[in-house]
C-alpha cells in the first residue's frame, strides 16, 4: 500500500526530534506532531518547508497534493488550492488587481439573473481567494484596493444571503463595512449602507432602514454615487408605507437626480450599479404602497419595458406590485390570479425568499372579506400560508 504523508514524514524524520525538524522547517513542533498523527492536513507551504528540511526530493510535496487513493476530482481540487496559495504569497501586480475588480463587477451583474443558491458558491470561493491575498503584506495602496474589493464582495454575499432569507446576511454587511472603512473608501461604504437599508426594510424595521439610507447619502457627500441613487428610493418606499405622499414624491425626485448624475459605467444592470429600470420598479412600488394605482401602473409598464427577460426577480416583483394594484382597485380575485400565474412561471431555483416575502405580503393585504375568494385561497395555498380563517 502506498505511503501516506504522515507515514512518510515519520519515516523521513527518523531519529531526529520533532523539535529539531520544526526548527529547520521554521514551523511549530505541534504542527509537525499533528501532521505525523494525521490530525492536521498539510498545506502546500508546510509540505514544501518540510520537504526541504528533510531532503525528501519532492516526495512530501507530491503526497500533500494528493494522498494515495484520493479520487481524481479531489486531487485536482487540492492541487489547485495549493497553487492558489503559492500565487497569494507572491507580489500583487496591477493586472492582478484589475482582474479582481473585473471579477467582482461580473459577480455584481450576475446577481441580476443567476439563482442565489448557485451564485453563493462562486462568491464564497472568490472571497476565500481574496482573504488569502490579504494574509500577506502589501504596499498600502494595493492593500486598500484589496480591502475595497473584499468590501464589495462582502456586500454581494450579504445581498445574496438576504434574498435567500438567511440571517447570516447581517454578519456580511458588518464585514463589508469594516473592510470599506479600513480601505478608506467612502463610496463603497456608502453603497453597503444603502444595500443594507433594504434588509431592514424587508425586516419591517422602517426607522432603521431610513437611518441607514440617510447615512449612505451623507457618506456620498453630494457627489455622483450609486449609493445616493439607491438609497433615495428606499426612503420613498418607507414614506409611502406611512402614507406620506409629499415625502415620497420628494425622495423619488432626488432618486431621479442622483441617477442622472451617475457615470455611464455606474448606470448598469448590476447590484453594484443603478439604472432606469430599477428606478422605475422602485417608483412603481412606492406608488403602489400609496394606492396611487394610475402612477404605479405607468412606472410598472416602464420597468417591464426596460428590464431584460433574464432578470427574473425584479420582473416578478413588478408583476406582484401590479397584482397589488388590482387588489387596491377592488379586484382582489384578478390580483391573486396574476400573482399565482407569475409565481408558477418562475423556476423553483429562482423562487427566492425575497420573492416569497413579497407574495405573502400581497396575500396578507387582501381584505378579510375577500379572503374566501377561490383565487385568493389558491394564492395562499401556493404560498403554504395558514388558512384565512
């Protein structure tokens, strides 16, 4: 039977003490002991140091890359991880930074059309690689760019978990704020506050949502900034829920001005940007909450014209706002039917917790006298809500 890493390490150490081997390899003696007993798995750097210390001729490096009997896919993953570790220890180039910033921008666009469960794995993998880079020393300017990248990635992770209904999103907002603060990047910090305000909004903490939205705009400092365009519509929706028509109208006008000032590269279909389709959706949602169905329908139609078909989530949320308008106009059966038709057309992997939250909000808003309607009961059954009775 082929030798394992632990067996080879014990054989090669021979009569030398664990302390002596640890000293030559510049590692702790506990590390060597744990590797020999199999309590710890060797990293690429550990294997290289011990291979050189024991003059193993590459044997330990090879065994660390793939123990005997390990499936090919697992061996490939370990080799890849070891190579990534080597790269992380090297100096960061401008091209490397630009590649990371492109990758994060690509993930930001992917939030608009990829299922959250599928996207989460890629975001976590990217974060692990970025964290490995940050574990090494870099010049201050490069470190700040890496921290800003980590902050943006943390925000995307938080947003993805929010849509999945996972309370762990709050921890990632906190991580993102800490990274943005260390990077001294006010725009990224403002963006995180603006996005986090939506979590509080969907948690019915409307005062907290307004507080974070205002904080985002303060950090933007009046400069063209995605956070400014993103936070103002959130304010509008909170005011609309409270029936404050003038404040809602003012917040939406500020959102329009903020959008018009954004650079073209920021007016994009991405969680990291803000565009006319998103503003139309948010405006339609605010007017829906105010029961101003004529203005809501106008904005909803504009949103559906602007959103590409692959952006399922926002298009579904617009349709649910339309269903809400029908209910407000005294046509609850039609609204419930539209909601059922909309949800059933969404593939299961795209039925995020956020989508279901909005659908339940719609079902709960139907007047008690109308909850016995077959169409309304069908919606509640679809959402597995308790009986209206």
